[in-house]
């Protein structure tokens, strides 16, 4: 997963996507956004940044003072969401890198599960 995220970071540098870092889109319910991810992404997020339970209001619990507190472990959907992306560059990157995660799961014989972030954080059990 680290290799996948590293390659994505390299590809993002080669695109013209901009983010002001305001954190607005991390107020997921307010934004009308469901953040879906594979369980491999969820595992990386929780193992690197701890399990944070969602609170009422539907804001991602990893948001702290308008900044993501989980930058290194954040999911693919976080990395490729750009509210100003008129050419759907980010969507193409998302598909490419989701396929990489699917391939990784296939190579390692892991069944891939998908879940929405807030619901998953509310139910998941994590034992380091
Ligand atoms: S993608 Fe848009 S809403 Fe989200 S942090 Fe960047 S500028 Fe703000
Ligand atoms: S993990 Fe970070 S980038 Fe993703 S929704 Fe939460 S605060 Fe935003």
C-alpha cells in the first residue's frame, strides 16, 4: 500500500490539480459526500493514526482545525478528491490506483471489502 500511495503522490505532482486545503470537504455529511474505501485503506488509516470513532455531525474524526491529521495514512478517495477538477483528472487517477489496490489484493489472496468511512469507523474493531 505504501508503494501505491507513493506512486500516486508522484502522479499527482504531474497533474494540474489544486487544493486550497480548507478542509471543507472533510465535513462529509455537510458536503453530501460518502467516502468509500477498501478495507486495506481503512487498515492503513487506523494502523497509522489510531481508531477514531465518528462523532455526531458527520465530520471525519481525523480532521483537526481544518487540517487532515492523518495525511500519511489517508485513503485513496481523500488523496484524489479535488473540488476544482474540471477535466476529471482525479477520477482517472482514482480508477488507476483502485485497480492497483485490487491487484495487490489479488496477488496476496485477500478478499477485498468496501465500506463507507464513518459507518466503518463506528463498527470496526481494531487490535494492533
Ligand atoms: S478539495 Fe476543495 S473543499 Fe476539499 S480541502 Fe481542497 S479546496 Fe477545500
Ligand atoms: S482522512 Fe483526512 S483527508 Fe480524509 S476525510 Fe478525513 S480529514 Fe479529510
